[in-house]
């Protein structure tokens, strides 16, 4: 038997996308819990173009562009794994074919309640040429928002005034599992993407519960999207705002686009989410002693690994939970959920419990080579041990488990999901 076993996981999204080898004692039982689509091949140019040639539920983008003058392209931010640069040239070709001039095009990064980004981030998302050729703006949820109507749920929909002023609105993002809306993508690019704080808070009001409740609600949670009231409120908002066209990617474990859905804001999303149900689904390992959750695609929102991996803790024995955080930029600034001081925080901030308060969890260890003291509430439970090297983690695990341990490694716990804690 080999002295060691190795599982390789992706790290440092948007910062070199570097693989990391995790070594374990050779006598341990180590399983990599891959999502079904982890190795799906990326689309080639023909595959990317096919999505635009055959849009779902609406006319081709070039047809929609005819007669229009001003275009807002809303893009997802750096907390999302979407490699928009891979297909944005096709979007711009479609607009040109529809008669849109360069001076009529602008990009708005749909931040929702996240903090703003800089030019270097825009370049990573869109490419150097696009940023040099077209203006790219951050959304401001506190200023310059225009009321476009009210949803049946009572949400007053106030959207970015620059977006509202345009007669063609396009949203670009990705469909990955989401703890509140079932899957991200679709109308979420509008709400919360480019809405006011008032609108975002009204939509999120029903989400005032801890992420550790399972199930969170009968229609709310990972993979639950069809009857999800929070998501359906977003769809109504997108209709009121007249979002004309969306482009949504599905990605593999290396953030490569493996499927692309373009067309109507809801119909294209539903088609993509249907594939996402199996693409991101992951088989659970029962009876693991250690769960290692790597945070990559949404590495700056490492807290997402906790609700994703909660199903593991429904099985004996109590587990050591290791979270790998590799976001050199730190944890996302979040104006609703984030901390802003020792005694100040966003209006929906929740103080995380201790590992001992989570049934089935023994302790939590955070492995992060980049120190981020202020962001630790986004990373680990109260009292978690934070380490800077994998060697430190391994030493702690060896001391606790000796020569025998069953380990489950989740290659990207920020975009995978487990169904109700059971095997499919």
C-alpha cells in the first residue's frame, strides 16, 4: 500500500486557477465526491454559437436588437465562476448584426448587495479588449434606482437607472446550485443583481433563518427552484424591468462552460436548471469521519460550503469538517449579511454558531493560506481552528484518527449539492 493518497482540487478562481494536491495517509479510505458533470468537456466555438442560433422562448438576439439604440448588458460579479470572456465576442457580433453601434453598448456588473469591483476584475470577466472598447460600471444599490413596478408579492422593484434607460436589456450569468433560490442564474441577474437595497431586502425578507436549518423551507433550498417563492418574485421583477434576453452557462469543476442556455429570462433558465439538477448532483459518502470541503467557484463566499455539506452530518459518526478557502481577495463585502466591525453589521447579519452546536459535527478546521480575520464569519463557525498549511490540517486529523479514517473530499462545495442527504 502506498504511503500516501492524493486528491487534487482546483483553487484560486480568478487568480491563476491553480490545482492543489491534498495528501492523506495511505491507510485511510479517501473518496473524492465528484459532481456528475465535473469532467464534462467545455463547449467549442460551434457549441457556444449554437446557443445564440437556437434561443429558447424568444427571437434571436440580433432580431431583438433591430431598431434598438441603447443596450445594457448586465454581467454577474467575481463571486460567480462564469468565464464570460469566452463567449462575449458572440454577443457583440449579434448586437452588431442587429444594427447596434458601439456607443450604444454599456456593461453593468450586477453586484446585488456585494461590494464594488475594479478594472482588473472587469478584465478578468470580459477581456482586455472589451473593457477598453466599452464602458463597464458597478451597480450602486444605494443611488440612482428607478421604480418599474411592484410584484404580486408586494416587492417594489427599483432597478439601476442606467439599465432602466436602455431599450434592450441582456443578462449574463451562470446556473449553479444556490442555497436560497435553488439555482442561480435567470432572473437573479436583475434581482438582486441591479436592484436597490429596498428591493433586495423586501425580496430576501422571508430568508431570515439560519443556513443550518435543513430543509430550510418546503420550497426553498439547494436545487429547489420550480415553486420557490423567492425566485418567482425575482422572475416577476425581471418581467417588470423588461429583461429581453439572458445567457446562462453551466460549468465543470474547472469553471469551463459545458453548456450554454440563451433566450427568454425564465424559459432559458428553466431549461438550464433542468440540466443542472443532474450536472451538479453529487453522491454522498455515508459514515465518513472527515469531510473536506474545497471552496473554489465561489471561493469568496466560503460560508456556502456549510449548508451544502450539511447532509453529511446526518450520518454517524460525528465528523471533523475541513474547509479549504483559497480566495486571495478575501471574503466578499456583503451589505445585507456581512460584518462591518466588531459591533456593526449588515441588517440581516447572523452570528454563526459553534461547531459543537451542529448535530453530527465534531469540530471545524479552516485551511486558508491567505489571512482574513475580518472575513472569518464568512468562512468558519465560531471557535473554528484556522490553519495556514495543509500539513497543519493533516497533523490534527492524524492525531484524532490515527491509522484509520474514512474521508470524503468535495472538490467544489460552493457549486455542488447533495439531495436530501441520500444517495441518488
